[in-house]
C-alpha cells in the first residue's frame, strides 16, 4: 500500500514540478538564445489622447489575493528590420514581476519616452524582440528555487524504480550489491546511497541559498552572485556524492561473510562504534524487524530492518539495514539466513 500511495504522490508531485518547469524552462532557454540576437535601433513610444492606445513606459503594480503588491514594467517601442516596422512590448521573456520595485523603476528610468534604445530581435522572426537579452541573476534564482522540488521528484522516481524492480524482476538478495572474493563475500549495505547524499546536499543548500541570496539583493541579485551560488550548490552536491561514493567503495560499510572461517563481520553502521565480528555458531537468529515511525501529526509509517541476534547478547539486536520496501528487506533476510545456515531456525520475531 505504501508503494501505491507513493506512485500516486509521485505522479501528483511530478505534474506540479513539470508545470513549474514548463513556465521557467522555455523563458530561460529564450533568454539564453537572445544573447546572440542581432540588434537594431528602436524608439520608446508615447501617444496622448484622443488616440485610443497609449504606448508608454510605466512601472506596473499588481495586487495579489493576500494584498501583496508586485511590480513589473510596461515598455512599448517601435523598431524596423529590413525596412519593415514593428511594435514591441517585451522587456524580457520571463516577464519579471516582484515585490521589489527598484528594478522596475530603474528599467523605466533607463527607457524614457521618446528615447532611442537597442532592440534585440529573433532573426528567424523579427516580430519576436526584447530589450534585455541574456540570462541575469533573477533567472538563476528561479533555477535555484525550483531545484529542491525537482530533487524531491527525482528521489521519488528513483525509489519507485527500485520498488518496481524488486516486484518485476525479484533480484537476488533484494538487489543489494554482492561481491564474491574467494571464501569471502562482501555485501554493500551503506545507510545511504551516494546519490541520496548528493540530492540532500543540493536540495538543502539550494533551498537555503535561495533566501540568503534574495533578502540582501532585493530579489534581483547580480548575475555574478547568482552564478557563484549556483556553482557552490552544484559543487556541494558533487562533493557529497564523491565523499559517500568513496566511502562505500572502500568497503567501510560492507557486511562481510567469511565462509571459510565461518564468521560474519558487521560494519560501523546503525549505532555500532566498531566493526563487530561473530562466528556463525554464535548467531542465534536473523529476523526482519518492523519499525514504526510516528510523525508529529500522528501519521504512521513503517520501515523494515534485517536484524542479527547474537547468543548471549542482551537488548536490541544488530541492525544490518533499514528499508521502507518490505519485499526487498524480506528477500535480503531470506537470502542471508540461507547463507548463515539459519533456514531451520524459527523466523518470526516481529
């Protein structure tokens, strides 16, 4: 049922993210493409009554449903390309509007009525023109702002990919990585995958940096500042991935079976301060424990932990993993019980 709920939630979340990306992505692409647009000289226009249309440069205000005011610009201009006259009203593709009025006032002040200005137009469609080409800091802020939401969508579908793989293909031992080296078998059981570390680092830092960058910059940071923050967030994600990938591939988090020596070696995970080595004969049982998690609002979820019980050990057993996918946890537990010779030992403990 948890998997079905997550499929529904992932679809719902992904639709929202795609809609938001659909608004931001094309505008960002067009702004990037406009860097190479040719320029022509245009003029900011103005018409007084009684003409029915007034072509003016204005700071516009829009009051939201909660009373907040956002500011944009309404700048109209005329220009000619190949002796054909055109009228334009686009300042930027993203049609910027924010609660910071300073940028709008500056934009209008820089384009007084009757003045000449450079108009940048699409050579394939001269009617497609704007006054401010290229990417600026506000464009990158939108990328930074949407990044955590895209990270959550990626995480959901990554988890669901593993969930579906377990049900469709039923991989050995639940799909964990198994490395055989003579009599020794290493099972990769990191608490968190390298990609998880990467996504948490990128998602968390981009969320925090969005507000850190916005507040002092009046919602319109410089391109240099926004680029620097975006680089730092990307580097942090890459660094977190590399650090965890290196740790995993060092074997530090491996569960090691030595069938020649008849021993099992547990990694320093799930609260263990040192690696724990035990003889097969000292193992009492291996069970699948059900762990209940209650949220602050009373919601309940479960994870499933393959747990080793050693003879003479008092208290909790030795947790080997902790997964939200019950089928994966059960498949791994059954596989390891067979390798440890526990197939005939009574199983249920949870």
